[in-house]
């Protein structure tokens, strides 16, 4: 998030001022953002199997998750002068989404849907404020928020890609181990008497011819004579 250092003092002030407006009705805004995400991209519902999508009335699960997302944005606002402190948080969020990509089908294009739905409702709320209702001011703050969201996603993608690479490396290692343990043993046909463990070959090589007992006795008798 180091790129936030490029924000001018004026841009930081307008972001902080906009957050004060958004914070007044944070629950509804958060809920509306995620409701729009689910409507625009229904496949995102599979990412939240614990949520109850009701036909009427608000889902407490959606509202709760929406507020968690808003807490991340609040952290961004509070650290505009020290944005690198957000890197561990973004990295962890990226890794979480990396796990979701494997377990619940998360795709990186979902982040694009998330950005557009967030900006839509931010604009809707801010346009009702006496300071931001002017088009020029409103456009300026929305552009700044778009930059923030893109930087946030960019930092999260680093953790996301790291998690994906680590998972692939673990799978490759596991496959190699399985291949090693399941390799065929040395063929017994290539064994010689000097190689231990080839019991059947040794038994064949060391088998002595059967001695005819009668011949053996005759030979013994002839020696007596």
C-alpha cells in the first residue's frame, strides 16, 4: 500500500471527510454493497455457505460480513499517513482468498465486481451530502476511492498468488513422494545369487539333484566288495 504515499494532503483530507459521511450509516451501506454483489454476480454466493439469503428482510450474516469489509476500509483511512502498516493485513486477506479459490471457487474477477458495487453505493450516499453533492467534488472523491480499492486489491493479490504457489508446490511434492513409493521393485529375473533378497532364484540355483536311494546302496555295496 506504499502507493498511498502519493496522495496529496488535499486528497487525504477529502477521503477522511467522505468517511465521516459514510460512517453515519455504515450498516446499511455495507449491506447494500454485498446485496448488489450477490445480484450482479450470483456465483459469489457459494463463497459464503454460512449466509442465509432471505427472500424478504435483511440477512444478519450479510450485514455482519459487510461490516467486516468496512472495517478494512476504515483501517485504510486511519493509516493514510502510514500505509505500509496495512501490508500484513492485505497479505493475510489475500491468502484467505487463495484458500477460497480452492475450497469455494473464488475467482479474481470477483474483486472487480466488489470494486464497482462499492463505488456505486459510496457515490449514492455521498451525493446526498451538502459538501459532496457537487459533481466535481463527488467525482474527485470517487476517483480517489477507486485508487484506494485498486491498491488494496493489488496488495491482496500478492498474498493470494503466494498462497496459490505454495499450494501448488505442496501438491507437486506430494505427487513426487507418491511416485517414489509406488515405483515397481527390481525384477527378480535380473537378480543373481550374489544379490540378497531374491529368495526364489537362490532356491532354484541351489537345488541339488535327487539321489536315487537304490543306486546309492548299490554303490555302497560294491565298495564293500
